[in-house]
C-alpha cells in the first residue's frame, strides 16, 4: 500500500535534494507485466512519492529496464546495475522502491545496495517510510526486510515445487513432449500422427540396433540426406515440428528420451547452482535413472520397449571410452588386436594407433602423451603385428585345457542342428573327431580378437 507522507523528515537534507532521486520498477516475469498491471502502475506512482519528499519532477528518474526479470540474482539485471553505478558515482540522493523484494530477492544484491547507500549517504524509501542505511535501527529494519524477501521467495518455490511433484506422481502434470509424441484433444499422449515423423524415429532406433553407435547413426542420416524432427521450446514457432539437420546431440536426445519408451518421467535433471550460466537462474545436471523422482512405465504408447531403452542406455554408456569405469568405448576399424586397450610399459598410459607402410596397412602402437601434452619426444612405439602374435599364442595356450570341452559342446550343437534339419531324432551322430582341435583353436582365436576389440 502506498502511503504519501509529506511531513518534513530531519533525515532529509539539502545535500540529498541536490542529487537525483531514482525510482526502481521491476516485475519478476513477462506474465506479471501483462497480467498484474495494477502492481506496475503502483510502482510508477512512486514518482509522486519522491516529489512529495521534495524532489522536483525533472530530477526524478525512473529505472524500469528490469521489467520481466527475476530478482533472485541469477539473471543479469541491467537496471539494477545502473542503479548501483549511479550510487557509486555519487549521483543519487534517494532510492525509491515499492518494497525490498522489488530491489532484490537475495541478500547478496540487497546488502551490496545497503553498503553503497551507507557509504555515499543515500536514503532509501518505500511506500510507507524513509530509511537511512547509516542509522543503526534503520539498517536493522532494512536487513530484516531483505531476509524476509529472500525467505518469501524460498517458500513460494517450495510450495510450487511440492504441488508440481504431487501432480507429476499421478502422471497428470503436462510436460513438454518430444517430436515423436503429441497430445490429442482429450489430453492423452499419442504417437505423432505424422507418418513421416514416426518412420524417421523408427529408423533411428533400428539403425542404432544395427550400428550400435549414435555417431554412426548420425553419419548414416547425414550421408543419406535425412533430417530429424525436433520440437523447439523457444523461437518463433515454439512446440511446432521442424526438421533439422542430424547431429550427435539430436540423435542422443532421441535415444536417451524415456518418453519414446512409453514412460512418463519427471525429474530427469536437477538444479546445480555451481553450473549456473549467465542469463539463467541455475544450471542443471542429469540425474541417474535410478534417482528419477517419478518414472511411470507403460504410461503411453512408445516406439520401443522399456527393456530396449535400458539396453540402449547401457550401450551408450559403454561407448564412452572410460577404461577406469570399465567402459572400453565404441569398437573401431583396424587390423590391430589390442587397439584401444594397449598400455605403455614405461609410463602406464593408453597407447594410440597409427599405420605405416605404402598402403598404411602396418599397425603401430604409439605412446605419444608426452609429445601431445608437453611437446617432448615420443615415449615409445611398438609394431603391432609381433605383439598381436604373441598375445594370440598366450591366449591360445591358456585355453588349451578347455579345448576338449569347447569342441564337445560345438559337436553337440552341430548334432542337434543336423537332427532338427533332417527331421530324424534317431540318426547316427556325425564323426567330428577330425575337426575338433582345429575348431577349438579357431574359436579361441575368434574369442581373443573379440576381447581385443571390445
């Protein structure tokens, strides 16, 4: 409530009136500016408050650049920074705002303002009374006002979040949908009626099953000139389907979205103030699947099953080359047996690959971490063919005691397949004694190569 007090105040001096009076106007969001126009108009009427305190109209300036911006501190408020600069330059004699919550919703900005006003002798006024930050009791009241403003914002957020969380637990909270899903007239989630969108997403999931790598799927789409459907949340046409060129981020967003598995999920990301970016209140980080706040499976139609979705997540995690965590990375092309898993015997770091020879078909294990990081000489490099041959012999020698068991198991499997193909259950077993040792050796070698490329 705005109370006009024209009574002379002993704290007001000629030195204060010789400077400018600044009226700070702010609303937290664009919707508040549009829908709560009475509050905005009430703040603009604070000009009359400054005039009533003895300032000429031409010496009262209104700062309203922060209309539609939050005062929590994470958003750049150019109007507030301008106010701080004018106080620091000694141009301000009075700062008028409706209440403390309009100036700041966090103690950092609030106490910065109080400290500057105290140093430069600037008075602060709201709709009810005048404050002198240099006076003890006024400073105490202003400090309590800032604390209450920040606490009020915390309570508002907690109430809104609890209501949102409770509604999401029932699966009734309306969440933004990816391009492959849509809401019907009844508010039920269905597959996107656009058959081209459905076909493109089915292709993405099928190709990932075949290629086992999001990057390879992206290259396949790009090579064939196939775009991906996306539904942007911002821009000139928010929530409308647009077709964009494929890249790794868009392919991953499709593969990692549980909505495509028919799951209703709330809490996939959580706020992390340490990752706050300019222009946003807080940064967010991904939450592990086991820690999702709400995960309702089979809540609506999907493109894949939940089991396939989880298998895709495990594959994507294994594709990241993080050997300490047991992730070998995506299998790559190459003739070397130990590609990606060879460790340098001198420094203990992973060795990379390079190929020599006229046709670049002779692999070499190379430890070049010292050269890449410090500019020094190579640690060492070893030709791969001799090392691979030695590793093969070691693995085969380790499997020698199990050759008979491997061969007998293979013989039994071939016998069952032969009986099933002939349709006869009492046919004589095939004589496999001549090929058993060779079969065991080839099976062991194939196992060794699979391990080397994992």
